[in-house]
């Protein structure tokens, strides 16, 4: 039960010990979210619901707003057009491809029936296997660890997960656990594909989980239901994201009275953050939010910065600052308070995959499962095939291809997590990433847009993932981008040497880099 509360957002994953009061509060929050008797105890009703198969995304746990929202919905971003495309990348063997396409088409019809959305399937013959092209929603059946940082758990419990709309390669993707027994329509034992697809497509359109009874965005699987339809909260969420339907569709169940209600909002909307590595809304930058203008955050460089489970960690000396998925900034915390037995050393680089967190210092690294140090830590960085002199400058997971990258000086390496070895052709010169500086301090994939950022001194460089060059308008000050600092703070600030853009070596080849998935 404690694992459930951590996995779905009711408890922080960054604490090794928790008080009884914290567990009681988290349990009460879960009970309140889903209309159970708010006892704070793990009674039978609570345990039964926790054990029910469900969506893999976190719940929208905003403890201060549950009562205010009164079971309203949350919004996570939208596609720029009401005309949305979808396609299949990988099918299940549990039913024919025709049946799968029919189940998905019927699920999308649930969303188009009472909303302005129009869905068009793109033939898989027109898709390049590793390129989404112009497809908004890509559908795949996958099992276990599948290179998106959110592994499936085999038959039962986590059935599927989805990524919210945005510009990243995985934005809008829907993944079903291939280890489930998927059924077509209502026959047989197993999990009904149509029912799960209706829910997951809601996420792919920009809706978070709902606690409104009758909503298709309730996270728990309830079996096949004939005649399933969006409730008023679901419809209102789509209208808020995509605008008013100009022409009422023939056969629509959305009455004029309901439609009028949809366009008049009498309750505050909560723009919460989704739980997966999506693009739009996973982390919302705090531009415009008042800052303390602390020199500690605005004027000093960080030793390392990392995306750890879609939260951004800024490391300096023996401390870190954290910006959560809800956009909250937290003051510095001693490393030992979160990561059990971590020594008093400077973190040079960090990254995470699933429940594993990797912290690098010098020529050693520590592996943690959540906040508990793994046996055998620390280990030499030569485990990764990295040279044992001087350590590394940065490490990151590149969302667009799922690869782990290490940076040192002018060089970078790509590591294959499954084969546990460096990929051939590496290291490469950082000059192939045009205008990115050498000797960086940190690198990360920003959860808000899934773009790669390189940090050095007090500035950051955003990489255009298609052109493999620095995006227009960069570099930008780290404090301005993430901490609400005033740009005037940096007048007269001297950057360390080496922040000038690197000059590509003659013969460096961006096409080659792009061609093997970076």
C-alpha cells in the first residue's frame, strides 16, 4: 500500500522513512479523492480499490485544492488542431488487427461524438517505424521496460499509460501492456481494449485523471460497459482545451442546455502536471512567479542539473534544489536527507531510469532505488565504459531516442542500458551539436517540452532536436528560465571561460549523428 501511495503521487518518492502521520494523511487523501470513508486507515474498501487494475499515470494529488475543485477535471495541454491523426506502431497478438482497429475507432468515437474533435487513422504503411511523422497519437503494445522510463509490470495492475500533447517524439503516444490478455468487445476473460483505450485517449488529448463519478477519466478499470459516453466534466474539459463546436454533430448527445453550461465556468480550473515524460505541462516553468532574487539561485552556477522523474534537480556542493511537477520550487536540501548514506561529495552528474537514480562524483557513481542506496555502491564509472580520469561533466536521458548520454570536455558517449555497454562510434565531438559549448556543467531533457538543455555557468542552451543546433533565442539565463530571476540581475556578470559556442570541426557530420538516432 505504501508503494501504491508513492507510485501514484500521494507520497514523495524521495524519503527513506515516513511518519505514521504522513502515511495516514496520504491514505486519507486517496480516500477523499475517490469518495471512500476518510479514515486514514488501510481498511478493506481502500485496499480493494488500490489493488484494482488501473492506468499507470499519477493521480492529480493537490491536497490543498481537492475540496475547492469538487471533483473537477485537470488539463494538461492540447493539440493545435481539432483534426487529430492516429496510427498503430505495434499490435497485440490477442486479437486480429481489424478488431484492434475497430476497438480503437470506437474508443475515439466516444471522444468525437459530443466534442469538436475529428480523428483520422494514418495507415501504418505510411509510417516509418521510428518516426511519427504527422501522427499525433501513436498506439503500441509493449511489455516490461520499453525505453520510455515507465516500465510495465506484467499481467494485472498497470494496464496502460499515455503521454500528453506536445512537440516531443512521444507526445500523444499510448502504450498498452502487451502482457495483459486483451479482449475485443465484451467476450472472454481479460481486459477490454475498448474500455482502456477510451481512458488513455483522454490523456493523449490533454486530460488528466478525474474523480468525478461517471467520468471516463477515472483511473481504475471497471470492466466492459455497454453504451459508455463522456460525462459533463469530460465534455467540458475537451471544450475548454479545443474550443466551441461550431456545428452540432448529427446524433450528438450534448444538449443545448449542457452546451451552455460548458461555456460558463463557475469553478476554478486546476492546471496540474501530468506524470509521464510528456511535452505540454509535465513541468510548467515559473515565469512571472515572484522570486526571492536570491544570489544563490540567480547568480551562481550549479554543479549538476538533472531530470529525475520529471522533476528538475539543481545540485550544488552537498545540497540540491527541486522544482516539482506542479511547478513548486523547494529550498535547498542536504543530499543525505533524501538519499540514504550519500557522502559529503559534490555531484557532477545525475540521471534516472524507472526507480533507479544514478549520482556521479569524480570517478565513482552511486545507484539508488528510490531513496535507498543499492548494495555495492559506490562503483567505478568504468562500469559504463567511461575513462577513469577526471570523472564526467554531465549525464542525461535523451527522450527522443531513449538513450543515456555522458559528456566530458569536448566529447560525449551514448550508453546502451539493455546491453550495458557504450554504442559503437562513440565518443563523438560535441561540435556536431552546433553552437553547444564545451566543458558543460549539466545536461537534461526538460520535462516541460522534452527538449534537451545544456547548462554552463549561469546560462543554458536549448537544442533544436531536428537541426541538432542551438535554438533561436538561446542562450538564456538559468535563473530567468527556472527561478523567476530578473534579467537585470545579470548585468555585468562575467561568464566562465569556454561558454562561447563550439566551432564545428571540419568534416563533422550532423546527418550521421541524426541517422543512428543520435
